[in-house]
């Protein structure tokens, strides 16, 4: 492997191992697209809008948040839905600070189209698999193959879920609103390991609860974000630098 | 703004958050304050979503079948269940509670 790393080539076995890892992650997480597709049409989006979110937005937490807020607040809540989805996608940009180190070619010429494709595929899974590889060539294979595999299966399963969901009709009959609640809890669960995150969540819960009666639907979620600002700034030292978040540790269970 | 326009704006902004990480000098965002706030941001936003998705009906706070879904999901996650299991159980809990005439 050391010989392979120095020449920029991978052994056949090593390459196969990375490919196997990438595609199994892609298939496993892509399957969750069913739940997104079903919830999205239940929230009132049509199949095209649902599919556009999976293909163009392509970051699961943001997609669930967007349809959740539009589902409760309708079109009037769209600005809050857009703002929340965008804030939830910020971490992808932070992963890019790490993945660009192995994705940018050594000659420094990162073709704009290639850069745009890399950006679109920069999500929890592709970043995690890429960054987990010790050698840059394996990192590149891991990132691209995981990103492409998740993209394909996530979009395919979104379509399956959207078609199934549009057959179901009234979402409340089958408890799809309960499914949305459960999905959000599953998304936040792995992020509550530190005491600080739990305090932030508690503060966010209180802020959302007290603001619901006074502001339009969707806005309580934005108010809840202030808890992150408060607890984030409280413990920070001015001027210090910190590394970007780790997708393997801070990622969602969905793309 | 139509829903399709809202979808496309949200998609464009999500792409922007991703591409920014490839084009700006890292030192601009690697400050400790920025990192700490952005690390805590998903927990705050998702918790806000859980509260509104569970207890809000428009601008009123209500207790209905969705609370049952939340409780079932919490128990399953605590027992280490996977994402799909939790989501399906949440749907079942809400549907069964409604079938029983609760919420």
C-alpha cells in the first residue's frame, strides 16, 4: 500500500475494498429516499417538486426540513422553509474545506465543472467515506463513488416513495405526520452526545414552544436556531481556530 | 412565490452552501466561533422542527397522536433502533392512536 500511495496508484485489492465500501454505503442510505418521497407528497409537494429536491438540493436533513415546514405552514411558510434548509446545509460547505484537500488535483487546476459536481455530491456519506481513507487516491475514489451511489439510489427511492405516497392520499390516515416527527428525532438523536448539544436542543425546544402561538408557521424553527448561536458563542474563545466538523461523527443517518 | 419557485430557490442556496467550501480560503471560516455555532446549528434547528411538527397546529399548541409517535420513536432510538424502523414505528403509532380515537 505504501508503494501504491507514493505513485498515486492503488492495488487492485485496495481499490475493490474502497469501491465495496462506497457502494454499500450508497445503497444503504439511498433506501431512506422512500421515506422522504412519501413525506414530501404528503406535505403537498408534487412528484416533480419532490424529485427536484432530491436531485438538486440533495442533502437529506435539509430536504426533510423543507417539506416538513411547507407541510405545516403551506406556501406562506416557504421563506422559513428555505432558510431552515439552507442553514442545515451549511455543514456540507464545512466538509468541503476538508474534502477539497484530496479532491483538488495536484497541479492545482480544479476544472470548474468537476468542482461543481464535487460540490453537489458533498454530503455526510461521501465526505465520511472519502476522509476515512488513509491515501489520497483512495479518498478520491471513496468520495466520488459514494456520492454517485447515494445520488442514484436516493433519487430512485425518492421516486418510489413519492409514487407510493401519492396513492395513499390523506397522510394522517397512515400516520405520516407521526413518521415525520420520528424522522426528525432520529436525525437529531446522534447529535446530542455532548452536554452542550443537549443544552442547545433544550433551549431550542423552549424557544420553539413559546413562539408557536405568536409567529407564523416555520418561524419558530428559525427562532430555535438562536439557541445554537447562544451556546456556540458562550464557550468560544475569540480568535481561536477550530477544525471543520467530522462527517463520520457529526453526520445524519440520511444523505 | 409558487411552491416550485421556492423549491428551486432552496436548491440553489443549498448548492451555494456546498460550493462555498470549495472556493473560499479556509481561514475565513475556521474561526472557533463560526465552527462552534455551525456545529450546534443542526441540533437546534432539528429540535425546533420536532417541537413544531409534534405540538403545533397552525399557531395553536395541541396534544394529539403525534406525541405518541414521538414517544415511540424516542424509546426505539434509546434502544438503538435504525432510521427506517423508527420512522415506520412513528407512523404506526400515530395511525393506531387515531384509529383508537385518540388525537
